[in-house]
């Protein structure tokens, strides 16, 4: 059986088939998702895409982590790279 994983800031995150990025990150103990364009902290909040508080970049494209299914091999990063 293969293990499903994506990369979050250099760390492999395992997930179950059908699980969202936000759910997989939360299960891994990651609740802070970075900063938005205004410098506010982003996180998993509503789970239905209404608040857009969980915006991240998936392979360079902005998306809502709560609505986006996790896929093996994807690279997920904070919305704003402040490094």
C-alpha cells in the first residue's frame, strides 16, 4: 500500500485519500499556515471556504486549503513567502 504525502515547508505530510490539505496539516499538528498579504496570520478556521483564512500556495497557485484535496507530490507553502 502506498503512502500519500505532500510537502509543507520541506516536511512530508501524510494524508488519507479524499482529505483536504487543511485537514492533513491539522492532523500533523500544523495550525499556523503563514501570513496573508496584509501580514495577518492564516489558519484553518471555517472549513467551508467562506472565510478564506486558510489561503496557501499549492505548486505556486493560491488556493483555500480547506477546499483543496491533498495530492501526493504537491508542494504547499504559505501564501506569502517572507523568508
